[in-house]
């Protein structure tokens, strides 16, 4: 599975969120993978992140040449045309790793859920602007 970008977003008032981005042939975002922290750490350790691009609240790396053997995900929600998944585990360079779930992604109050929904929409907006 090819992931095109790793994006770290730090919206005001919310802890750092790490996403994998899979784009369609036209360059638009098709899938966002939340809880991409484990994959990010592995790519960083192996020196496969490439050039860092920074924008307001965002750090991004193009990793389109990097292929994961497997990423196990759970479908979370849909934001317009973009499917949002949560990473559970992955296999890369012959090694498997289970990713602990980030408790921020399972809000227990209505207020926390609204904040997370706001963050997800902000992430999608910022990821789309990376193409500009």
C-alpha cells in the first residue's frame, strides 16, 4: 500500500495529530489514516521521510515512493468524499508493529467529539492546501 504523505497537524487547543494521506490519480485526498504515529516513527528512524514542508500548524513529508506491506485500519467516518480510517497495525520492511490507540481519537464527551470533528475538518483543509 502506497501512502503519499505523512502529515503532522497541531491545531490550536488540540494535541499533535499524525495522519497518513492517500491521494487519487488527480492528486485529491481520497483517504486519511489517523493514528499514524507508529508508521511515522518507523519512517523517520529509517530515514525515509524526505524533505520537510512546513505551513501554519502543519508539517508534511512526501513519501509516495515508500510502500507498506500492510496497514490494518478501522473505518472511522467520512468527511465529504474522503474516507477517514484509524491505523491499528502495519507491516514494513518485513516487521509488524501494533500501534496503540490514541485516546484523543475516542472522545467520551460531546464537547470532545465536537473538538475532534473540528480538528479532522481542519486537517482535511490543510492537507488539500499542500497540493497548492
